[in-house]
């Protein structure tokens, strides 16, 4: 008789999604650290309504990445429950959202280096979350 137990698929999915979320957050932080510390880029975005520019700090990067990752987790979990083609639909939806998200840095970044850095952050988060969560979704 064996005493080994295997985790349920949903527990395995949750564990993999947590790792994916943490990896995306670390990736965004690395981009921020390189830009802020190594390249001395002053990361600021244009304020809504013409106010003072807002600094993109480390806490904002971490918070935004976790928030987006949790929303994405909710979407992939919902698709997993409701859609027979969860993996494909997740990949399509997430890819479209990623492309649309690129308009944020392009429109709000103060200067070319800030825009490039913000675009890189969006890219690394997408490169981790989209395929990472796709691997946890139900196969088509």
C-alpha cells in the first residue's frame, strides 16, 4: 500500500498559477530595476487631466502585476469551467487584451525611455502569464 497522495487537478492548477503569477511579478520587477537603477530612467506617466506626472514606483509595478495576474486567473478559471475550448479561448482573449494594453504606455509614458520600459514590462508579464496560464487551462 502506498501512502503517497496526489493533489487534485484544481490544487495543481492553483499551485501552477501562483508560480506563474509570482514569475510574472518578478519579471516586471526585474525590468523596473534595470530601468530605474541600472539605466537611471525616470519612470513617469502623464497625469489624467493635465496634473503633475505620476512616478511609476516599485510598489505600483508589483501591485499592478499582481492585480492583472489575479484578474487573468479569474478569466482563465471561468473559461475552464464554462468553455469546452478554454485553452484556445484564453490564449486569444489574453493576447487581444495584451495588444490593447500597449496603448496605455504609448499614450501616457513621459518620454521614449519610459514608454519603452513600460512596453517591456507589459511584454514580460504577457510572456509569462499567457502561456503559463494556458498550460493550466483545460485542453481543447
